[in-house]
C-alpha cells in the first residue's frame, strides 16, 4: 500500500511529530511505501535548518532526514506556511531580500498542489496534528 503523510504538528510541541516519523518508519517495516510527506502549519518548523535540539532530547528532524535518506522519501514544506515562519530556500531568501536561506536542504518548498498530488498517488493520506 502507498501512503502519504500530512504533518501539521510542531516538532517541539508534544509527541505528534515524532509519532508521525515513527509511523512512517513502521510503514517500511511492514512492506508499505511512502510517496510524500507534506509539512504544513506548525509542522513546517521541522524543515528549519536553524534549531538546535538539546542533546538529551529526541530530534524529530533527524528522524525525518534518516527516512528521506534511507528510503528516498520526498519531504515538502508548504510554501505559504514556510514563508510565515521564515523557512526560506535560497531562491525565496533572495526574492524577499533576506540574508540567508533557513530551509534544511533535504526539504523542498511546495504548494498545495503537491498535497493534492500526494493524495491522488497514494492509497491513504494520513494526517498528524490539528490545523
């Protein structure tokens, strides 16, 4: 079965973001695949390159990066949510005349069309977090 995930939960508030990453890893353990992970609203904070997680805490972003690397999973940050939170790739940083890009290079910015596409190309679209 092919899944896509919509992650609305912040990586620093509660367990939901980490639960989503664990769910994604378990999909592969059970023989399923993951088409795309779309981060929106507070979930976009997962795509920031700048946060530093204390050593004694789990880093949710590291869980997503490991999945992306191991299984070639596409990690997409909603551009509207990202701009509001200052998560900019190099092109958007230049466009808005900001000093630096703040989006982690393993993530890409995308619009709601990519969420619709993910739903169309998946058997299930699972949402984690409240909007």
